[in-house]
């Protein structure tokens, strides 16, 4: 069971006066806009000044919804906040239309219905890359729903440290991802090295990508005009561009499951741990995208650790990218050391890269 801890949060002191807080926020916002050479949003500046004059904190604002009518924020951090169900529903809806690439909701406690709003916003989301739900009170029932959402989103980095998924929740999270990457891995010819630069796309994703490319290639409206010399000149139409979009996954590169009560305590948990280990090792063997996996502070046991080590060796034999794995040291020192050695980059590879760089420098 995860320890009752709340991370390295600082204790809150007496709140600053409302006007001082708002003035400081406005000044910081304007400074950030100047540094990034972006325009200050008139609506935000107006609302903040109104709140300063009225000495009242702004209670709500539309920052994410309505494409083209709101600020294109790419990062949103709401840490240790009391977010009600209505607000989470709005957030889930906004995720579908916003430009967010990173969403952090650490230390916000969610019920099943509340977190469902966030999960629904991940479905077919082609922009969000990083999602952090650390210490959010997620239980085993959240695992399958989150796993399904990961398979329909572009999320590459997922932080779930400090929750209580247990074996069943972690199993529900990893099962659809592992089944997909195993199918992709077995479909590849044995002689062909895995393509780690371009993630494999499911059939529906390829169809969408193909239609999108066709739209890009078609001119939006070619116009023919006469020049002063009387010759007809064809003006090229403006080509449509799709920016910052990634086809639905799963594309997980980094997964953090530390301190989630994943262990074999109890009869039911023993069976769940065995099944979880089987799914986990399939993910390790076949995923060409996964680069980092944190299972720290979960008492997996010696048998599970041995299976992880075997999967790492199989991954190395298959010449897949190096996968950094963190496990609890509560296993035999030999197994722990072997896992560490098989999840780090080879010194030979580093020497080859350094030699290649040296030769390139000399040739230049």
C-alpha cells in the first residue's frame, strides 16, 4: 500500500492580500509575454484589472474552450486544487478543442465520476503529450478506463505516482497497450529492425492520416488573373496545414507507476500480480516506443523481478531501444543489479558514438 505522504509540498502560510496577488500575477503574465514575444490577451488583462479594482478574485474564466476565441495555452497546471464536478466537466470538454500539450493535476483528489470527465477529454485527443495525475487518489477502477483512453490519445508521458491502482488497476491500464504493441511487434518481419522514428499507425489512423494529407495537397482555391501584359497568370491557392497533431496511440514513451500498491499481498492479489507481470513483460518485449518505466516502491517480489529481467534480455536480443526500468531494491542483489545493467546504455555504444563524432569533426 502506498505510504501516506503528499510529496514535497510546501506548507501554506497566510494568504497574500487579493490586490497584491492579482497585481503580481498580472505583472508576471506581462513579463512572460514580453520574454516570449507574444501578445498580451486583452480579455485576461481586462478581467484582471477589473478584479483588482473590485478587490475580488476572478472566480471563473474561459481560457481553453472555443477554438479561435480563447488563448492557445499549451501548459496547464492545477495542483492541490479543489475542483468540483462541474469544473472538471468543462475541463474535459475543453481538452478536445484546446491547444494543451501538457496537463498537470497533481494532488487533486478525484472521485470516479470526476476523473471520468478527464478521461473522456483524452479520447481522440491528438495534441496532449504529457499528463500528470500524481497523488490524485486513483483506485483500481481507474486503470481500465485510463488504459482505454491512452489507446485513443497522443499522450507520451504519463505520471501516476502515489495513487492506489494496485495490481488490478495497473493490469487494466497496461493490458490494451501491451496487446497492441505485441500485435505490432509480431507483424514486423523478423529480419527488419523496428522503426522507432515513426510510430506504427492503426488502420483507422492511417486512413485519417491519408485523408489529411490529401487535403493538404489540394489547393484551397486557385485563382486565374490577367497581368498588365495581357497574359494569364495562375495564382497558387494557400495550402492547408495541420500543426501539432499526432494520430491516436498508444505512443507511451515514459510511464511512472511508483508507489501504487502493486504487490502480491492477499490471495486475490497473488493471482493479479502474476497476470500483471505477464502483461508487463509483453510490453517490455515488444514496445518500440517505451524508454522509461518507474515501478519503484512497489513490492513485486523475486519471481516478478526475474520475469522482468528475462523480458529485458529478450528486448536487448531483439535490438529494441534501451528501456530504463526502476524497481524496488527489495529483491535479491543479483537480480536487482542485472536489471540495472540491462536497462542502461552500453558503454560500447557510447564509445562508437564518440568515435563517430570525432571522425566527423576531423573530416570537417
